[in-house]
C-alpha cells in the first residue's frame, strides 16, 4: 500500500506517482537477483537518469529538476522501499554534484554541470581514506601544483560507484594546514593514473559497488579545481549535511519496506488457529515499527524543510540521520523476528534489509559522530527550530 504523503504541489504528487511506477517496473523485479549476484546495475541508473530522477534537487537551467529537498527526499525514500542500493547511489550522485553546483564558478557550472545532470553520467564522492574516515582532516592524499594542472596521488577508501562512475569528486591535500589545506577537484573517469581496487566484500548493499580508488600521478587541469584552494574541507562538510539527509531518507524507505513485508506476512501467517497479527505480541511489534518509521520520516522532512527555507539545518540533518538509521536497524530486526525462522533464510528479503540497515548507522558519518555534532551544537547555544520564524514570503514559497 503506498505511503500517504503530504506534498506541496500537484506536480510533486505526480512526480511521486512516476517514481513509484518506475520503481515497481524497473527496480523491484531486479533487486533480489542483483543483490544475490553482487552485480552493479548500471543500466538502472541510466533508466533513472533518462527519467530525470538523478538530477531532482538541482537548478532547471542546468538540466536539473528544480525540486525542493522536501520532495527529493521522498523520491529517494520511494526508491529505497524497493531497492536500497539504488537509493544510496542516487544520494551519492547528488552529493558528487553538490560542490560544483554550489561552489563552482559560473563558467564551470555552464560547461560541466549539464552533462553531470543529464542522466548519462554517474558520479562518485572521494573523501574518506583508510585512516581518515570520521576525521577527514587527517587525510594524506595530495594534490601538487604543476604548471596549469594539479597532480593527485594517494588512495580514497569506501568509494560508492568506485570503478563504475563517470566522474569523481575528490578531496585532496594541497598544504599541510589541517583545516584549510584541503581542496576539491572534479576528476573524469579514465584519467591516466586513476584506478579502482577490486570491490569490497560487504555484509549488505551488495548491488552497490564500493571500492578504493587509487590516484597515481593523476593530472587534473587547474580549471577542475572547485572553489578556492584550501576550501575543500568546508565544501565537504557542507555537502555532508545534505548527504546525511539523503541517507536518512534511504533509511526511512528501507524501514518502510521491511514494515510492509512484515505486515503482509503477519496478515497471512497463522498460528494456533489465528493470524499472527491477531496475537498481541506481534501486533504490538508492528505498532512500534510503524511509530518508528513515521517518526523518522517526520524528522527527516522537518530538516528538509529548514534546508528549503534557507535556514541552518546541520544539527537537524544529524538528528535526522541518527533517528532514521537507528529506526531502520530496529524495524528491520523486528521484521526478521516476525518472520521467525523463515526470516533468517534468504527465501525472504527481510534478512537482506537487516544487513543493509547496519551500514546506514555507519556511513555519511557514524551515529556516534552525529551525536558529537548535535551535542557540540547544543553546547554552543545555537537556537533550535523554535528559534527561527519563517518570513511571510518564505512561508508562501514553501507551502
């Protein structure tokens, strides 16, 4: 049964209907096969790209969909209900476009952004390193000036779409300054010296390729520097706020999918002459799962609306990521419990949902990091949502 949603316009309602149609036709039937085979479904991203779903939060003038985050995240969620790996990939692609879209020059945006948003290209985001995950300022990858170019050396770990992407947004060190010595570059796939290691053997999201990317003297023209030298860490952290909302939406969708399957099973399976949903123990589990999913969705959308209104939302993004991914872990675990022994087999997808949920608490900043972000923001005395009032024009624009 489709999720009941409050959407801002008829256009956005039509967009969600289109998303469900595409997801039901092109994603849901393939998900189990690709995840079992650990096969990257590049053709699915082309389908989404041709439909315009890969470029939703970016300006129409550059080929984007011009959609507010409130709508974009609900599209992500609908995709995740059917196939979490694809929803993660959509979020990562949007994150890969963020530095250029927000911090690129007008000339860079006009020259590069339309092809990145066209749907034909797929992006990857290179920030983490083997010893610089939660602390990106500790990265050691280098970018050395050499005439009219930069030469990149080093390795980037945990790169979603690694080896399959058409472009890589890369953070690399240009000086020794810990906070202001990192710069951002846009590197095309196929550049000499850029190679992908074999993909990681993961617990879940096995249909999503994750690999370490090697930069061995990769020469990048100077006009592929995004923003100013030394601005890379600030760009990365700003982008992660938006990226965390994307992953939070994926987590909500994954949890909704697990809840839907558990509810359907509970309405069919019988024990002691009764459907198991009629046993209070199972009914209350389902009630708690519904409450967790609904609460997580509301938290994610509240943060998205702040972003759309141009208000600070970093703390709210961390709260959304923390709440939604913890909810996904809870709900998928309980879904397995409702299926009983059958849920522990690969005959039903709930065991896969549970494996996929775990990483949601880890990537885009672990949930321990989210607690650090939230608590430090509280300690600084920054106002929460009640500390801001939307002006009348903003209220009208976001109704």
